[in-house]
C-alpha cells in the first residue's frame, strides 16, 4: 500500500493507506446497506444496476440539482485497531474524522479509473471510536473488518435536519465537492445542524434556469417536503431579475405549501445575496418583496444584501476583492466561509 496521509488527532494517531486497484482483502464485508451505517445530508441509493456499481451507494439523481450528487456523510462506531473502507474509483472525495476530529486532508481524492479500492485506517491501539466519513461524489461500498473488530451504529443523537434551498450561492459551484464546502456547511457546523444542500444554480422562485432545471415550486415536493426537514432555509432571489406580482405569488405559494406539509418545520427566509455594493438594480426590489412575504408569514428573516462590500469588477474598495471570484458574481471559499459565519450569527441571535 501507498501511504497518502498520516495525521494526529485528539484520539490516537491513525495511519491511512490506499490500496492498489482491486486489491484482495481477507476481512469480513459489511455492506453499505447494513443498519450500522447512519447516512446524513442526502438519501443514498445503489450507484448502478450492474457489477461493481450495484455494490456501492451514492446520492446519484436523488435530489434535483446541477450536480445530482449532493455531498453526504456516513457515521458508525468501530471497536478495534483497524478497518478498511471499500470505495469505487470514480473521482470522489472523502474526509475521515475520528471522535469528531479530522485525521485526513480535507477531501482526499479517489482514483478516476473505476477500480475497487480499500482505504485502510490503522490506530496504535484497539478502542471504541466514532467514525464519520464526509464525502462528495463518492461511491461507498461499506467496510471490511478483521476478526475481533466490531462495527455498531452510532450512539449519538441526530442533529436537526436543515435543508438549504437556493441557487448557485447555496450550491457552491460546479461539482459536488464545491457543495461540500459552500456556506451551508459552515452554518451547519456552527448551529450543530445536519445540512442537506439543495442548491440549484441559475434558478429562483420565478426562474427555472438552464439545462432542464426548474423553479422552486416545481421541485418543492420531491426535493424538500419528501425529506421531512426540521428546518428549511430559503435563500433565493438573485436570479429573480423581474420582480413583481409573480415573485410575490411564487414565494407565498412556496411558504404556504411548506407550512401545510411540514407544520412543525421552522422556515427561515434569506434575501438575495449581492456580489457588490451598491447591489444590481433588481436586488433591492426583490429583497423588499421577499421581506414582505416573510413578515406576513411570520418567518425568521435575514437580509444579506450588504454583506459583500465594494466591487471586484471595478476595484472599488471592500471585501469583494477577497470574497468574490473572478467571474465577479460568485463567492470564493473565503467568501463562503464569511457568509456562513454571518448567517449563523444572524440566526443564532433570533433563534
């Protein structure tokens, strides 16, 4: 095996090694459908119908999004000194945490060749440890464990399920790995929520976007209501460039459908983000309409219209220089971290 990473956490030192392609293992297979695994962040399903994909799970096509593979997490407990993660080489990304502390680099890559690999995790001593795999575009094939090692379901309480519903700011950019580090992840960590990222770039309350993507009302049942979240955060408006009666009607329709279908769910409405100050002309108009809806419906309202300051395109002073990408619209990773921190502060202050 080739060592990819050796790191130290508050728990004992762990060594992580990736096998060669299709390496044999004498360990007992615990398949991904075993109830010892707790899946968070999305619904998983078999990755395909034929071997080897049918033996793996991913979030493929389960949520309507640009990527169709939102990030997810796997939690379980291991009593022993080592275990092997079975993974398919499909260019997925993985981060391993032990007892709450990451032991590998953020989002280590899997090979791109379609082979089956074993990612071996070894500790200095046998003990009971809680393991969390945070993954993106990742095909999980369960675990292989040696004699004497036991795997059980996590004994920690579930966090509240928070569905972040929005456009490309929420989605985080192209590729599921981007969704993994977009602002909802920061909010979830700070609020102790289980985050489900349902961002769909180019869409809004009134706009369906390109490539068959649809407006929120057309995907609300499948992408949000069906998953029974405890919290729904609506973060739309940037793409609703023609504010007026249709926007008011669509936003109210979404909120009222959520209230009827999910009466115990807390709904948060976030106004449109702006990549500059002063904002594009339509943004304040959209903000005012959505605030009126939030006020009338008794929702927690957050207005981020002035969080990004200055203008990267013109060089006007402000934080946009660091927080907005060279496309002059979308946040950098620093920008996502900042938005997530601000949003968590606003929510916590009125929660």
